[in-house]
C-alpha cells in the first residue's frame, strides 16, 4: 500500500523536538521515505511544510512532547509508536509501557546494571530497544518483556493489552479502529464533510456511532465497516478489517425476555403475535431475504426464533405464510417475567400421582399432571404468556385443554404442554405409559 498509510496525519500542528533533521523534498511521500531511512535517531514522526516543501524528521511524536498550532504544516506520526497495545506476540510493539506485569520498573536496554543484557540497541537496531520500554526482540511467544531493575529478577513479561480495536467483532458495528482506506485502497471521506458525496451520516444525527475523522465505521448495521470515498466516481466502499480472534461475551439471563427493543433477545419463541409460525432464517422460502445467519454471526439467527437484527421496534420474523412476509412477535417483558417468576414461589408445585399414566399416545389422558419431564411448570392452555400458541380450548374442544394439565391435542408421541419458562416453548410431561408402569 501507500507509505503514508503507516502514519497518522494531523493538519496545522507543529511539535517541539530536540532530535530532528531537515531535508528538502517535493512531497509528503518523499519525506516519509526520509523518515524510514533516518539513521541519526529513531524517526517517530515528520513535519512537512507545503509552501516551502521542507521536511523535518523527528525522534519524538505528539505523545512525547509539546504541540502547538502552525498554519502551513502537516504532522505525520508513525502509527506503530502511537499504539499502546500489541498484535499477536507483540514483536512490533513500540508503545511506552515501562514496567513488568508485577509493577517492577524496567531496566534501560542500553544499561548493564543490575543485569548485563543479551539484547541491546547496538546488537538489535531494528528491535525498537528505546529507553526502558517493554519489547519483544526475540519473538517470545508470551509477548513483550524487559530486564527489570530488581537484582533478584533478571527479566519479566509486561502486561500489554491486545489491539482488539484493530479488528472487528461480529459485523463491526462496535469497531472503533483507525483504518481510513477502503478495500480497494481509496481514501475515506471525512464524516463531517459533504464533498464529494452528500450524506446523512453525521455525528449530529448519529452521536453514538463514533463517526470520527474519516475512519471506517458501520453506523447502519451493514455487513461490515465502510466509508464514503474521496473519489467522485465511487460513492462508498467496504473496508478490509479482519475479524477478532476472541468472541464477544455470551448474553445473560435477561436475553430470554424483552428488554428495550429486544436486540439481545435470544429466547426460543418462534411464532408471531397473530399466530403465524416463523420461517427459518437460513431458508429463502416462502420469503427471500438478506438476513442470512453466516453473514450476521452475532445476531442470533438460529432456527426460526424471533429476533431483532435490524433495530426494529421489537423482535420479529419472516412467516411461513406466503401472504404475510413478516410480523412482530409477542415477547414477554423482562419485568413481567421477573414478576411471574417471583409469583411462582407462592404456587404449590403439583407432584404427579404415581398411579397416573397414559395409554397409546396419551390422547385420551385426562389426569392432572402439570409438570414437564425436566420439572418445569406447565403454562395454562388459555394463556398466551410466556408463549403465544394456537392450541387453545376453543380450537380443540375435544382435547380437554383445562387449566395447565398435560394433554396431547395434536397427536404427538405422548402428552406435553407449553412451559412457563420463556426459554423453553414446550416439553413432554413427566408421565409414564400405563403398560410400562404395570410391568414395573
């Protein structure tokens, strides 16, 4: 790529520096080449004056010294020296952490006390062995380290965080990195600019989307981060940002009920509020759609469960009804679920009588067991909470759907019921076949 991609550009800034070198160059790229080739000191940044075409390479960057405004100058700082995190084992880490994970200050790499070092700036000039900063000159698998100032401890590792901001989780909606070029190499347009492309994605309208500078972002829930480009011929393009190796934390108990818009809902309700069954997300029939599970790995698009992948008012799904494309789902609010759960402690759990059993598939069973095989309480057949359903007493008048007793209205293998657990729609009941019981 472009040599300037490795630098962070800031217009109208000058910084004070002791170690510097003047050059006459024609443009910023030539000045960057001077910085890369600098042998008088470790070049961390350079200044370029556009009118005089002067290039000033420097040993310091804005984190290390004083900065002030200067109209005609452009400051370019090497990004590698601005990162306070490591990628992989941190062989390229050039941050300023200077103490070990136990808090012991590091010994300077050029000094020989209290420890005589094997790795010195003279022996390893390209390893970034400046001052007493943590480094990884030998490619240690455990990451950056340093010789310590404790005579009893020759060396120890440093606690350097991973650069997760340089990768993206899921679809990159929470990406806050500083990539500012598209996958084809075009420079991104600043979000607060309306040229060459007019748009509505401004910090004023999307204050929570971190639309800073011209960094790639995903403010609209697209497949991955993108930006408007500075090319009039190309309005926008995706950015090439790798996926993080670590995964986001698994959602907790409140993801089984409706909180806010239900974007984190991960329950198993799979029927719409009007009673239509949901279409599986991975299928394209009867409705074609773009919410493909593989494309959106963190939206919870499992089976045909109701979800809210696009920030709608509440969870929804495509339906298996060809004339109804999609509908909202009736998900119980978390406060309702908590009240329901709290109230259940006052309800005596009904223990099935040992002589209760069912014959055949249990369609003739008329007992009073209302506990599932795993011990969950049954939902009343005339109730739509926490699960909406079509197995109501008026639709199945001959099935004796009284109270919350286990029944088999639809010819299943054995009696079952909907459960009062929002995360489990239904389950077979804690019943035995009568012939099994007689044999025992």
